[in-house]
C-alpha cells in the first residue's frame, strides 16, 4: 500500500504511514532488537547545534536525535515525522500541520505545537544563525492553533512547504532550550528522535542510545549507535575492513572496489544528484559570451571524468542541474567531447589563439581540485590554457566563493526541483553566483513552485531546464553516487541520495 | 674542496647531490612524458617499460612528475634555507659584534622563539599567511632564523676573541672592516655547514607542508604533495607514495651526508695539514 | 645554573608566547574569513554568518577580543572553542593527555634504544656495527614523518599484511593490548627519527669522551675496559645526550602533529590542524601555549637532570 | 714488587727502537733507533722541543699506540721482561701497577664526573685486590703522603672543586699508589703556575727518595730537567742526539743541537737588552690607578643575564713607560698582566687614566686613532694572531693603509722591507699564515705592530707558545727592532728569567695588583716583595755550559 496520495493534490496533503516505512529499505527477514552499531566517519562532529550544523557526519546524528515536522523519505517525497498529517490551501499560502499526540522530548517533557512555533520563530529570527532560513524565507507567521496543530502563513504561494519543513536544520527544539543559552545547543540535545545522546567526544566517539519513548512503537531496534571518527581515510578503511566498525558512512571512490570485493561486506552505491559545477560568471568576459561557455562544455570529457575521478561511481551529466532522480527532469542530450568544435567555437568568439584562464578550486574536498586538474588537461587541445589554483578552504570561502569568475563548486542533492533551482540559479537564489539572472527562468520557477497543478508544474520545469541547456549557466560534468558500506549483518542500513536522512530507527543487527 | 671527497660520507653525499642537481637542472628536459598528461588506459600501474616508475591515479607518469617536481621541491629547501640563513646570519652577526644590551635583547628574544617547536612555528606562520608555496617558504625561513642567528652569533663570538680580530680592534679599524674582512670570512664555516644540513630539514618541512595541504597545491608536482595525493591509492599501488617519498628521503640524505662531511673537513681536529 | 636563571628563562619564554599569541591573533583577524564562515560553510548566508559572528563575539574589534582572551587566560579561563562549542580547557585537556601518552611512549622507547645504539657505535667505531647504526641513523634522519608513516602503513597495516591497525586510539585503561597495537605505528614513526638523531649524537659525544685525556688516563691506570666504559665514559656522555633529548622534544612536538593526523590519534597535533583549518582561534592559541610550555618545561627538566649528572654544572 | 734489584739496576731498557705513523701522505717517522736505560732510583730526563717524538716514546712504553703506528723490531723491556711480547691482558696488569704515568694537565686527565677519591681508589681495587673500604683508606694515606692537608675531605671532592696543584697531587698519589717500578712523567708541571710547579717538583723528589722508583721525566724545559733528573737524554726529530749524566751534559754539551738548546735557555746574567733609557726623561705612556672589573654590566644586562660575580682584573695599577724603555711585567696566570695589556691597547673598559704624550684618556672609547697608532700590541698565540684568510702582504699593508704611513704605491715595497726587518724573506708576502711556522708567524705579527711605526709596543706573552730556541730568537729580534727604532716596549711574561735578560725595569703583578716594581739589576735585592722572592725561588737558573762562545749566540737553528 502506498502511503502517499499521488493525486492532483498530492503535493499538498500528507499523512503518516501506519506503522512502517515505504518498502524502499533493504529488509532482510525479521528485525532483531538490540546491539550496538558502530559507524565510522572521517569528518568531525564539530557541533550538535541543529540550527546551523552542516557536517557530513553531523547529519546522521541530527537525524537520529531530532525529528522535524516532516522528513524526506527514501522516495524523495516528504513523509510524516512529528506531524502525522498536513494540508495546504488551494493557492499554497497557508499550511496546517497536525502533530502526533503524546510526543515527548528525551527529558520527558511533552512536545507540543508551542515548541514547533518556538523552533520556527528561532529559525526566522535574523539574530539567530539558522541554515534552514534560506528555504523558509517565504513563511510569514507560524502559530499554534491548539496543542497539536500548527498553522503556517506564507508571504508568497509555495507548494513545497512540506519539503522545506523536512529541512535537516529545521528540526524541532523545545521552547525551554531555545529560551535558554543557545550555546548549550552545541553540546546538549533534547530532541524527539529515535536515539538520545549519551556521550559526545568530538575528537573520537559520539554515542547515542535508544529513546524508549520514541513515537513509533518498537523502534528503534538498536540499543545504541556509536559514531567513530577517523580523520585519515586510509585508517578509516583499514579499520572497517578489519571489523572494528560495522559501517562506513562514506566510502572513498578509490577504496570502493577493494571494499566491495571483501567478504562479509556490502558496499552500496546510491545514485544521487550530487554534483561538481564549474562556475563561470556571466556578467564579465570571457564567459559573458555563450560561445565560450559552450566551447568549454564541449571540451570536457564527462565519461572520462566519471572513470578517473569517480572511479566509475557516478553518471556523466550534461549540464542539466537536475539528476534523473528528479520527477520533472527532461531528457538531456549528451554533449560529446569534441575539442575541435570547441576550438572553432572559441575562435568564433574572438579567441582564435586560445584563451588563458585561472580556475580556482578549494582544497576541501579533494574532488574539486581533481576535477579542475582533469578539466585543465581535457580542455587543453581546445585552446583553453587553464591554470589551476588550489587554495585553502577558508581563503576560498572568504575571497572566491560567490565573488570569483571561474571556480569549482560542489553541491549535494536537494530534495526538490524548486530547492535545486532556488539554491543557485534564480536571480534571488540563496547562493546565486553565476550572474545568469534570467527573468524568464525566474518566472518559470515561480510558476512551478506556486502551482498545485502537476501538468502545469511539469511544463514550467521542463521549460526552465530547456533554458539551462540553452544557456549553459554551469558546466556540470557528472552526478556523483553516494557510496557507503556496511557489514553483511547490518540490516536496513539505508542511505538517502541527499545523505541527510538515514532512517536509523529501522536498522538492526542480524547477530545472535 | 676535494678533502670532502676523501670520506665515504662525503662521496655518498656528493653522488646523491649530483643526482639531485641533474634532476633539478635537466629534469624537465629529460622527462619522458608531460608530467600533467593523463594516460587513462594505464592508471595506477607499477614500473613498466613505458613508465619506469609507474603511474598515478590519472595515469600520469611518476618519473616525469618526479623530475618535474625536483626544482620546486629542492628549490624550496634551498630558497627557504638561504632566506633563513641570510636573515639569521645578519641578526647573529649584529648580536655577536654589538654585544652589550643589543646582544642581550636579541638573545632573549631568540631564546623565546626557539621555545616554540619548529614545525609548530612553521605551521602557525603558514596558516596565518594563508598557505601556498611562497608563504610556506617564508614560514620555514622565519622558523630557521632564530636557530641560525644563534649559530652565527656563537661563531662570530668565537672569532671575535681571536687575536687577529683583537689586533684589528686595537689598531682602531672601522667596525665594518672588522666585521666584513676579519670576522665574517672566518665565521662562515660553521654557518655554511649548518646551512647545508638545514637544507635537508627545509626539504622535509616543505614536503610535510605540502602533505598537509599547506604548502604546494595541486596540480603542482612538489614531492610532498605527490605523496599526499597518492595516499588514497597507496594500497592499490604503493609506488604512488613510495616514489616521491623515497625521493624526498634521498634528497634530504644527500644534504645530510654532504653537510656532515663538510663539517668534518672543516673540523680542525680532523684536518690534515702538511 | 641558578634558580634565578631558570626564572629569567621562563620569563623570556612567557614574553615570547605573549608576542606569538598576539601576532597570531592580529594577523588572523586581518585575514579574510573567520570561524563563522567556516562553520556555516557554503550553506551560510550573509545574514546567518553575521548572526553567528555576533553570537561568537567575532564582530567586536580584534583588540577587544584579544584583551578579552588575555584577561581570560590570566584568570585561568582559556575561553570557548569557536568550532567545537566546548570550553577550550576541556577540548585541549583531553587531547593533551592523549598526546602525552603517545609522546612519552615514543620517548621512552627511543631513550631505551637510541642510547645503547650510540654507545655501541662509538665503542665499535669503524666496525660493521658502527656502519649499520650510522646508516640507519642517516636514513632515519632523512625521512620526514609523513613518509615514514605512509610507508609503515603500506607495509605493516596494508591489506597484504594487516599486522597492525592503521590508526585510531585505545586508551591504555580500556584495553592495554589494544593500546599497544594502536600505539606501535605512531610511536614507531616518531621513534625512528628520534632514534636516528639521538643515537648519532650519543655516538659523537661518546667518541669525544673516549678520545679524552681522562679516558686515556683511566686506561693507562690499567682499568678493565668495562669499568672504563661504564664508570668513566658513560656518565660523561649521558649529560650531553640528555641535552640532545630535551632539544628533540621540540621535534617530537612537531612530529606529533603529522603523526597524529595520519594515524587518527586524538591528540593536540590533530586538534591543532583542525583548529587551524577552521580558524578556531582560542584553540590555536591554547595549543600553541601548551606545546611551547611543555617544550620549555622539558628543557628545564633536562637542565636539572644534566646538573644531576654532571657535578661541574651542579655546583657551578 | 719495586723492591726488585738494587739501585742502578736497569728498570726500563729501550734498544734500537723505531716508530712511525702511517698517514695519507706517507709514513711519518716519530722515533729513530732510540736507545735508553732508566735505572732503579734514577730519573732520566728526556728533553726535546715540540714534535721531537718525546711523547711518542711515552706511548710506546705504555703500549698505548694508535692503529696507524708501525714499530720496528727494537726492544722495550721492563726489568728484562719484553713489553712488546706481552698480551693485551698482561699489559692491563702492568699499567698502573708496575708502570704508572703522570700527565701534563691534571685538569683534563681527571674525570670531571668522578670524585677524586674514587679515581685514586679504583687503581688500588684493580691492582691490589682491595675492597672499596680498604682502597679508600689506603688512598687517603697515599694522598696524605703527597702533603695534602685534609686527605679525607679531598677524596670526596670532584676535580673542579680542587686547585691545579691539588689535582696534580692526586694524580701523583695515584701513580705511586701501587708502588710501581717505573713512572713516566709527561710534562707534569707545564700546566701549573711557577710556584705550584716548584712544589710539585719538590714532592716528586721526596717521593722518589722514599720509594726508589725509576722515573722517565719528559719535558721541553732544560732548566727544569736539570733540577729533577740525574741523567738526561736530548731528543730531536725522533733521534736521541745526546745522553748522559745531567751535570756532564749541561756542563759540556758534545752536540751542537744540545749546545744551541742550552744557550737558548734564558739566563738573567746574559743581558740582551738595549742600553738603559734616561731615567730623567718624561714618561711616554702612563697607567694611573687602572681598575678593571669583570662582570660589571648595565642594569639591563643585569636584568637579562644571570648575575655573574664581578671580580677585579686590575686594582689601582699604575706605572710609567719611558721612551725607548723595555718594561717587563711578570705574573702568573690570572695576575692581571694581560688585563693591563688590553687596557693599554684599548681592548678593555677601565676606570682610571691612561696618559700618553701629555694627553689623558679616561675611557676606552676615548682612545683616538693617533693613540692607537702609537700603541701597538703583539699577542701570545702565533696561530691565532694572523687572519687565516689574508695573505701576509694584506696583513702587513693594512696598518700602512689605515694610518696612511706610506703612499699607496710604496706599500708593497714597504711590506718587503718590514719582512726583511723581521728577518723573513720578502717573498713571504704572497703566503698565507698556515704556510708559516709558529716562529715565522710571530715575526709577521711583530712586523705588523712595527709597521705602524709606534712609540710603544705591548708584547703579551709573545714567546710563551714557542719552543725554547725560537723563543730566544724572537726575543732577540724584538730587542734588535727596539734598538733600530727606539720604540718603547711593555713585555708581559710569566718567565722571570727571560724578562731579566731584556727589561730595564720589572713590575710584578699578583691577583690584579702591581706588588713590586724595580730596576732589573736590583732583582736579587733583599727588599723585594715576598711574592717576587717566591717567584724567583721557584725559577732557579740552570747552569750554563762551560764554554759559551758569544759569537755563536745568534746561530740558532
């Protein structure tokens, strides 16, 4: 039975699943209760502040200890979390969320509509740093109708609000926590998630234990989850292979083959919409000339990049920002690697003797520099004389990001088409950095977000994608798979392509 | 100085250094491939007829990269040492010849600076300077300065009380004559020896900074960076880390051996004088 | 060596620490970027960055922040880590003990191995044993820590052999066997370089002592070689060896930064790199202060040990 | 054991013994066909200049030779027992027990980290099988025999807590501890002050009387050997050139080398100096109330550096030098004589006043170029007094240029003249200092001082580092130059005999004070200061050879 009514009004109404998740997990027989799951990761869990954190290893912890109103399901659609159902009005300007009854925080205090309001007020408060603000800036007011009902009033129509409320940094905190010292959020957790925090050592191990009062009966199965930090990738892999830990949050592409061929281990590739993009500012030469952008697009051998940078763990992309996982993605024609034609285009654009450029890449993660170096080599025969400048991440963030005119960016997959477009490409996108600023595109995205009609929306998004393919605002060479691995006896170890949602309440250990 | 070549350490050092010198001066011309060229068909291979030292993750020829990276790796060591030795010598000579409170103040400050471990000092400087090859070189030079100043000062002090210097002072020679003609030429020996040995430290620190991502940046062929980039693949092809790693060690070894032999040949206890 | 001299030396160290921390502070402030930008990363908007800066106090002028920090340090409060949102003393304290365990293990191992090696090389000067030890010393001294560590990993922790864990930390209290297996590679890496250096120094000190007039006198008194070495030569070459070891603690503290990073050892070195990457100024300052203090103290202890070993220094 | 045989029994016999060293530049002959005998109850003095091979012989006897030593088939025997045939283990038994050795410098031959008692007792434990307690008790007794006042206390001290004389007594006690048959003394007093040396020699004489030991006494000092030895052997370039009873050899040397060596020994009765200057002439250079405090510093220096106790290098020292005069300043090390040399040549800060040609200087910095030109200095060590990286021509032309003595085009010629003046070939101008011998270097240093055409030359122990024969020639050269130029000279030395040959007046310094000042002729007068008398007593003048041909005085090799 499907729990989501994919009807004309499907995007507007949601409802909780009766007891289990959609059948997208890797169920392996009857779940057993108990055991401790050890997960290794290579970046620090620097903070537990759910309002601001953004670390790859912080996401799973947040997903385990906190719950939001909604959550993104494995099918990439919003699913019920603390809210058991929701409903929006016809013009998508008002949404009402109905909370489950009897919710409690880890400390035993009840979780009510008032806490939800307090959380969203904090997110919307410009004085409090909160990363979810960028997807909730259309919200006008949030009010508690009663103890279990919350009403959102929007400034502009927005059909995807239930996706925004699933944002990983929009989890529900208690009013008590928010009215106290906010710095305490960095190290203390009082959430509603399936696990509660037992100990937190950012240099080594963060240990979470079962929340006996989780709203879902019988979950989680595991007694505890331990997050083990291994800053050195080689050390992480070796320890995983030797059986010291049960799962690796992220497997390096270079190690995939070795790990997947090891006995007793299941390595997983999850196709994802994560991508590296080449930013080319279009309000200044040479990239104000479409022919230069097109020439560079032709000078990138996308399959080769997938092979040598991703070790084959990805799919070539052809500059469409939407990956095949997105519902409204249109068929995208392949762009051949054709340095000859690229050279001709460059000449046409007034660069018959080639063009000298400096491509900036931050040193974190290494994939940015690797792609940059590969592009430099591939584009050489087309007349692009590219000098790659790699710099420390802090310098990059301060000096280049959203300021430079030719640099490497790296983004994770977004839950919706709208979120993807509004992240980078619309004129008022949160991190607009291409200076493309196409009003026609803006209008199409606006139309897609505000309409509740699916066909209309599909048409708007298709037209928007055509514009992207026409103007090449970015070179997007590939989509990178999310790669993870666990021991065979780790059951229902699920990783979402967005790698923000982990459904750890379902995981269990098939051990005696 | 043929005397150096009488000791086995001197010979070994000289041989290694000539190899390094050839790599630095002619490396780019004799490299069989473009050090940046991809050979996707032969990625992560061991030594073969086509690629004598194997290839890295992009199929780039390790030998060519090694040769191409020699000038920057060795140049870094030489440059940083030269800067540090230059600055240190100037400070040390000032302290040693001025004496009195100038000397006291300089020495106290140097003592304090030497209390910060060298690599920590370098790391701090290079991070606050923002990383990169030039900054790293400056950082190593700065970290070397206090130590070199000390050596220069003690060398100057030991010369300053020699009787020929006293004779010049008694004659009423101008200060600059005494420093430049009487003291410095005779104080240079220990400074040169120390500098030679320090080149090996500088090469190692430079490579370490490259390894930590604070020195040379991709796509540079600096050897420390090569090790760092190869680490992900070291279990699939140990050559990607072994080749640049061993190259660093050999270069450092060359300077170490040569410096020691130089020290021995300058040591009056061992010098053979007809 | 007088007590006053020790005090004066400590004072000089403190003065320089003050200058160093001031310089680090000032320059870090002038440079673009800060901890708030690093925390929020590419998901930070100008508004959220500004809000976080306010929350962390980074919007105040740098001199106010510095004065604030110095005031805190003088009260014994090292402040709050910007990135880890924990008291610096807590973050640094734990890391310090982990580093200390590693450093002391390495140092003890080195001392036990290096001094006998150096002595043997000096006594057997010119023999095959001397040559082998000398060769080892040269090679050890020419390998940067990261090369040694990487090669050790490939050969001892690689999938082919898998003899030792490739990294991580087990406290000696948790499981001693686990601690030993985890400490072998990092301590071995640090130890190789130190052993090389110290054995070379001991050899040269010992050679000088063996060539001295009083050793000749002892031999010409008809004393047995064993007594000449143990009673006459060793005590005289140990004092310089201690001096070398204390200087090498500086190398050790530097080497620990790299080794901890490679072997995932949760100590000060790794913390420092993390703090540097994230512009976590209070942590950078605290680690710098701590490492320099440890270095200064170890030099001081060495001075005292040397004084105990050498009566000339003791009563001078 | 040492009771074996009556006095006159040969204890050590060396016969046709040769020794050479393998060096990269070919074999180096150290000893050639040496024949020696040391009899029981006798002391044989082995006299030679540096490099003569006298120390090599000591090492051969001790069987302590470096790896590159090559011996011929000559014989070394101890009471008829062939030492060369002994196994290493047997040699170990002999060393310290049957043959003991006393070294030149007790400062380096004692282990700095061991108590003196242990270093003495260990020999007894090793060779006589005593327990530690017995050995310490025995050691104390041995130490008492050397005249140490509180032996038990001395046993517990470390070497740096004892004076040079006390340390050498410990070394001697150690050597005599096991009643050896032979003791080799290798210049045992060279590193000691004159008066201490005299005491050590007396001790040695007494102990030899008591024990009847045979001794080989190695020294460069003929005068000294004449006092301690019955027999003497003169060694030159590895060959024994002459040997026999002391009295005989010293009275009538048969070989020219011995004769030259003897004649080079300074004798106060042989006047070498210039005619005395006019005592009424006004003083040329005066020191008035000179006081030098070492370790005095500014408040900042005191703040930044460990406080070192200030001690006085000179206390209210005053004297005057007349034109053309040679003023001798005598004292032991640390007496302040070199401090005065530095004050006068502007190398040392001082309180007081230096007067020159009617002008007064109150501070070191007040000395101007004219003063510095007029007052030149020559230092002790020939190896250190010339810049090793400058040619002789550059060294000598520097003062010419600095003081503008001759026009630039005349400088090269003047350098040649200067070299001739100090009896060196003019082509030395092109050489570097390391190509010159010690005496030659010292001549160059003297030439450099005289190049400035000074009024006063300060000579700070200029002969101390030279061999006896060279010493004499340098002293003569200085006097000749004085005669030619009329320059006054302050001659600083520890050698009272030498200075009595040269100086018109002598000042004696002790612990920073000028304790005595007298005309040379009145050196033996009874009103001399007690310290002067002690110095004179510690330095007896050796007997002169019978036939001294004044013409041969300058024909030294």
